[in-house]
C-alpha cells in the first residue's frame, strides 16, 4: 500500500546517497561479496544486493548463518570498508543527481543528506557529489543508534531540516529506505537507480517512483517535491 503524501507544502527534501545520488550499490555488493568470501562465507551476490541499504549489523544477520562466530563480524566489516575504499576516487554521481539537489535548493527546500555510511565513507561520497552549495545539512550512521529500516536516520534528518514529518519528502532507492520512512511518517519517493524494482518499492510504501534522479528532476513539477513557488 502506497504511503500518503505530505500533509502540506513541502519544506524539506531528505536524500539517501548510495544508489540514490551516487552510483555505488553494485560496488557495495561486489566488495561485501569479497569480504564474505575472505571470511569463508559463500553468499550469492544477488542476496547481497537486496540487502544493501540496511545497517551492516542487520545485513550480516540477514545473510550469514545464525550460528556463526559473531566475533568475526567486525573483521568482515573492516574488510568491506578496506575493499570499498579503493573505489572512492572513482565514485560518480548518478545522472541528474547534482542538478536535482540544486533545483531543490533553488526552490527554497532545505536539502539534507541522510546516509547510512560511516563518517570516512560519507566524506568520500560528499566529495564525489561536489554539490556543497546545494546541501544545507547532513547526517550519517554515526548520528544514530539504529540503522534502516529503523526510522532513526530519517528522524535525525528531519530534526536537522527543522521540518515536521508531514512537510518533508525522503528520496531513496531501497525498500529499507521506504520502510524507515513509513515508521517516521515521512512520504517517500523511490528511485530505481539502486537496482530495486518499481513494484517492490510501491509495495513497501513509496508514494511515487522514478527511474533515477534525472527523471525526478525532469518531472519535478509533478512530483511530491513541488513547491508553492514552482
């Protein structure tokens, strides 16, 4: 069932980053796959891809045997971080992502990045976007206790935006984004750029779905992000 739309004129646009603004989901899938393999776990890459967007602790519990030595989980996370960091200099924004951020800013929306990445990775993502002129606030995994699909990250982003839940829209690419928004009572626009299907995002509760950030930009006046000034 689709989530309801915003309760009034939208004042804040909250953006996930991986798979929504930056083309990184498949890089994460590959590097998690390799980290699991180094630890002796054979996990199909398709399963990994579908878990991207969850916090790493929840991901490991979802993908690895319950009777594993959980003391080794920290080493798996470290391996993934090291493997993924080799791609930082090559990360690129998705087509239209930076222009979308700037269009939202021009329309008077408060633009907040809300990423599940840790601080070093988040800094690399911001550098890749190179859109500081369009970003008002940001939050990352270090700011919250519970990761998506818990609502904590969305709620912190709302606080940073200074907006009530009914006046903000979240833009994300995974069912975990949408589920977190449902719990926070924030309307969510889903993007297909992270590799998750339209039907799954709608079923999770996305109010609208677009192929990617460039497509949302092109349809901005017909989206939940429309502003009274538009």
